């Protein structure tokens, strides 16, 4: 067994699987933490505006 060939095969598998994994995660509702934080801030801002309008 050639360890260099194994590493090359592993990298090729990663290249093939990464897009499929990202598509699965996007379609199944998973979200990255760095994408979630700005959305949380925006929700808080909108809730504050709605509460202002209610008063």
C-alpha cells in the first residue's frame, strides 16, 4: 500500500462528498453558526421596532 496514493484518494473523496454534504445540510435545515448570529440580531431589531409601534 502506498500512503501517498491513499491520501490522494482521500482528497478526491472529500472533493466529491463536500458539495453533497453541503446540499444535504442546506436542504435539511442545518445552518452555520456564523450565518445564524446576524439573523438573531436582525430579529431582535425587528422585535424592538414592533414593540415600539404597539405602544
